[in-house]
């Protein structure tokens, strides 16, 4: 297909008028964040794009990692923001490692080079690829030629910053200038070309955009005086409650209630057009023609909420009327409703005879609540405090790992992060065993009980080995990665597999422990000690073991007048200490760790490197 034009934006563009931007571009890419911080305008930009039907092709995350464990932590933060924003897995998640990544690390005493560039990027991209997202690399010509390896570049699509004509290297997106101008955005903005195809990138059309377009087309429809001319928007207007919506619903084998109030039937018609009949019934229930029935169904499905959400159904005045939220601001909601009239602010008209767009204050007492709807086909897009059948993701995997630990069978695929029938059966078995309500939902009570049971069971076991899963394994992996040991592409996933086994064995060998590949008390204690020393090591200093040459005191500060530390105030000739840095006048003091637990300062001439 021919290239299409878009932009990428961040908090540097500040507040954007997306309604003004929309006619000028075909897509946008949003900065999600950096480190573990969220871009100040990320959620506002997501809301602006959704409200104005601006296609979001992806998000990018600026890496500021100092080690591979930092990369995983940043990826987890990025994933949480994407899920909270309700973005689908069809977007691209771009890894952005560039000059500022390197210079920022250098300021902290860490030198990053091509090896770290390739490792960090691959870790970030694999994290999202494993979770079903499209993912790729943002880079420029310098990094393409001099930093990235071809085996890494060939694994992922490329978003190339190239400001001199067409792209010098094959890419899916080209950022062709940083000084573009677009009405609705103050100052310069990055401009991009997209060279792919919808089919080739799995860039699915946003269901909410389709919904908004359908409602806009229906706005102004007038109910009819009789069953004639039902498809005309304004013909045969009257107050007989006859509509094409009721006719179509009847044709689908459902009660269309022709000749009766039709606000709910209109919303059901919209749902069927967007999601299909089965999903529409799942959203609104079999009593979709009655607002209170919809409310009760939503409560049973746990989709009933007190806060508005774009695309949610809103029910008014004790079930007297229903609409759909088309825009949410800090103070107001905008709706599209059937069987109403335009009216003014907070005007609920339950039998007005037309399809109209309305507006209400968020604190309007006539609002009963909201039925949240997922327009992304991703069950994780809706923020809630429980897991259910059909959910996927890291939270599901952790739940499955805990159930397996307690002896419940989640199916042949094990902890795969997919809440299927077998996992639901396991949840019900656990609920029955622990005296909970057996509903198959993994809610706060079930989660608390399961986690407590896992903790109690693991308290009786003093080692971790291949096959173990859960929070303790994840903590072990995180610590090993922090210390520089590779636990595999999945990082700290809570699954003690072959890569984690190899990492434990390597650590044991390096520390002179029995290399049995099991993380027992001695290994765990040593990891804890190494973490303590590593975290207290001066930035840029190469830690080493020193031997005390003569008796000396260990001071609280790098000064002779400073008092000695408690716990280990004096070193004797022959003692071994870990040297973690230099300090004081002319660097004549060593920062030392004594007995793996006491931090202080000793005169440098008293200690010699082993």
C-alpha cells in the first residue's frame, strides 16, 4: 500500500487538540513513558485519540536501564500503563534505546555499549512478544550501522529515524522529520511514514471507532407513526414508537418490542452491529429491552461501575432510561441515546422519539451507574479487581502458578497465562476446599486465601529447585538478574526452568558454594549478602576482596574523628573484607563491608587487594 502519514508525540507537545489534529494525519504513536515513569500526557493523549477516532498505531518506551533487570522492570511498568489505558495487543510497542540512554548511564558510573544495546532491546521486545503484542525497535542510522547486530535487527520490525529523503534501510515506519507542523499542536512535532499494510501488521480496526461512526450515522433518526418507511431517518415521523431497530432485533430472533419505548433496544442494536448477537447478549443480558434487567445483569457479570468510561452504557433514574458514553471529561460525560430529545444539560428524556447526543455533569444525581464494555477484544482492558474466564496475561500466570503449587490442575498447558476452562475448574476446586463462594471468579477473597496457603506451604520448604513456581522463584530470579546472571529471555517470570537452574549453578560456582543448582539456605543467604554489597558499592567502582594488613578501626564516616561502627568496630590482621569504594581526602579511605553485613570506612593503607 502507499505510505501514509502520522505523528509521534509525548509530554513535550503538552496539551493537544486532537479534534483539530485528526483531519491532518492517518495515525499516531504515543510515548508511554521512560524508566518506570509515565509520560505526563500519555493517558490524556489516549483519551483524546479515542474520543476523536485518531488511530493509535503504537506506543514507545524510552529505556533508561542500567542493567537487564532494570529493563524487565521498565517493561512491566510499560505493560501496566498499556493495559490501564485499554489499548489492544494489535498496537506496536517500540523499544527506544539511544544516545540519552548511554549518557544517562555514564553519569551514574555505568558504561553501556553495543552489547547492552542489543541485550536490553531484545529483552524488552521479547517481553512483549511473549505476551502477544506487536513489538519493534526504534533507532537511527548510526545505531543501525554501529550498535545493533543484524541478528537482532532481523527479529523485529524497524521504526527508523531518517531525515534525509527515503529510508536508507528497510523499515515499517520512518520518522522523516522532527520539525513538522500540525494544527492543534503547539510547536514542532515528529512526522512519520507508515510503509506497511493493515493485513501485514495485524493492525485491527478499533471497535470503538466503528461504534462512534455508527452512532454518528444514527443521530437524528426519528421514530415512526407506523411500521412504514422504517429505514428513513426522518420520514413518517410520529410518536408510535415504531423503529427499524425493533424490526431488526425481531429478525434476529430476539424481542424487539416494536411499538414500545425503545431506548434499550437501540443500544442492543448498536451492540449487535459491532460485536455480533452472542457478544451483545453477554454485554446486556437476555432482558436487554429493560434497563433494570441490564443493570442486574451487569452486576452479576461484575461490569457495573460507579465511574464513567468511554463506550460504557449509562443508566438513569432508577432504570428509566439508557445511553452510551461518547466522551468523558473531568466534569462531564457526553452520550448518544435512543428514544430521547436533544434538550439541555442534565436533561433525561425517556420517551422523546429520536436518536440524539446529550451531555451531563458527572455528579448528576440522576445517573444510576455504568456498564463497562471492552472494545479491544482484550479482557484485560477493563480495570477490575478480579480475574475470570477468558482473561490472559501475567496476573493469570501468577494465579495459575499458585494453584499448581497447591496441587490444583490448571490443564495440560500449565501456567500459560490463559484463563481457560481448566483454570476455572481449578479455581472452583480451590474455593470449595477453602470454604469460599464457588463462583469461578478469582477475586480479592480467593486471591488472599490462595496466596496465604501458598505462603504457609512454602514456609515448610527451605529450598527452590527446577519445577518450582511462584513469588519466591520470581524474587530469586530478580535477585540473580540484578547480580548479572541470565535467567533466560522471560526474565523473572516465576518459573524455575533450565535457564534459572543454570543461573543458580553459575552463582554457586562463582561464590565457592556446592554447585547443586538448588537455591537452598546457604545459596539464598549468599545471594542476600551479595545483593547487600552490590547495592552499597560506589557507582563506577570495581568491588574486590581485601586482606587486612594491620589492626584498624571501622568508622561510620571517612574521617578519623568519626566513631567506630557498632557490630564490628575493629579489624584484625588477616581479616578479609569486601571493598566497595574509596572516599575521604585524596581517597585515602576504603568503604568496606565486614562479615557480609556491616558497612563502614577503614584506612586504605591497612588493606591490600587479594
